[in-house]
């Protein structure tokens, strides 16, 4: 996987969430944005909630991506990683936002 300061942290979060995450192969990648070093998309196995992860050069870059592409979606930034949640359930959305926010 990507050599990024937050890679291990997010790998742990994906592997230790209460529901299994699967790679979302059908998601469209954002092309041409130089702030993004790596992007990955996952979907929960049972509830079909999705999370998009954008590993950026820094936190300002992550927030810039959020403002440009995801202003109307629930998102957060943990260090230089932007995470965007897509769920039809407000409780699960908040749970995922809290989980991936970490201790910040």
C-alpha cells in the first residue's frame, strides 16, 4: 500500500471496525488533482455504507479536496487523510465519522 504517514493508522481502522470493509471496485477515481497522493474506496459488507479515503500531502490539501468535491457530503479529515461517508442511515454515518476521526 501507499507510503504515507497515515497508511498504517487507516489500515488498522478499516480492519478493526465492527463491520467488515470490502474494496469498492466500481467507484470512480478523481483524476488530475495533484493534492491527492492515493485514493481508495471501501464498502461495508452488510450495510453497504461506503467510505472514500484520500491520502493527501497535508491536512490543508485534504480539506481543499473536501471543499472542491464533497461539500454536500459528510466528511472529515484525520491528519492528511480526507474520508467521505456515504450512508442512508444517520446513525451509521455519525458512527463512521467518529471512528475515522480518531482521537483528534
